[in-house]
C-alpha cells in the first residue's frame, strides 16, 4: 500500500496539471472568439502588444490578473470608457479563454523582480 502511494500521488498531480494547462475552455466557440479578438488588436495588437504608448501591453500577463481586469471592466467595477464598452457581452468562459490566449503570448516587457527583497530605485537614482 505504501509503495503504491507515490504513484497514485504522481497520477493525481499529472491529472491536476493537465486540467490547469488545458487551452480548451468549455462553452467557447474558438473561431468566433478569434474573430472578436480582431477588435482588441486595434489597440492591444494581435498578440497583446500595445499599438500605441497609451494602450497597455497585455501579452504575457498572468491569466488570473487578466480575468480580474476584464471582469471588472465588464461589471463597471473598473471604470474606463473604452474598456467598459469593449468587454460588454463577453461570458465568463470567453473572458477565461481570452486571458489564456494573451497570457500565452510572449511579451517584450521586462520580467518583474521577485517581490521578497526586491531592490527599488528612489528618485535620486540611488539603489536602497
Ligand atoms: C480602442 C482601444 C482599445 C480596444 C479596442 C481594446 N482595448 Fe483593452 N484597453 C485599452 C485601454 C486604453 C486600456 C487601459 C484602460 C485603463 O486605464 O483602465 C485597456 C486595458 C485592457 C486590459 C487591462 C490591462 C492591464 O494591464 O490592466 C485588458 C486585459 C484589456 N484591455 C483587454 C482587451 C480586450 C480583450 C479587448 C477586445 C475585446 C480590448 N482590450 C479592446 C484600449 C483598448
């Protein structure tokens, strides 16, 4: 019994990993969603890279953060005239699929430093 436990645990973990990394969000028409992403591309680029400095680059951002941001725009909890309109009518499953898509795109932005012990420059340019 004890000898079989690690194998069972490994199988369970593999199953969880598989479930987490799945791209196929249920209840989403992938082609229709790709069509709707064309509207986003005008500002965020086809792969989430901003087309002008006043638009954010969304490529590579964490899926969870993107879901939160898009849901907040849809529900008016995050107030932006453009994005409140853009997110109207998207279901939770579609927002999840959009978030996975943009998360998976490679980003030109620098990676954030680790939060614990991160060094921050003050406005005199001195590293503390
Ligand atoms: C007309 C330009 C425009 C279009 C089209 C547009 N966006 Fe945006 N988007 C913006 C701007 C500007 C912001 C920043 C708004 C703010 O200050 O909150 C933004 C913010 C976002 C954010 C939050 C980014 C962050 O770092 O917090 C996400 C996610 C996002 N947009 C996704 C989308 C998606 C998905 C679509 C298509 C359905 C879309 N946008 C269409 C201009 C646009």
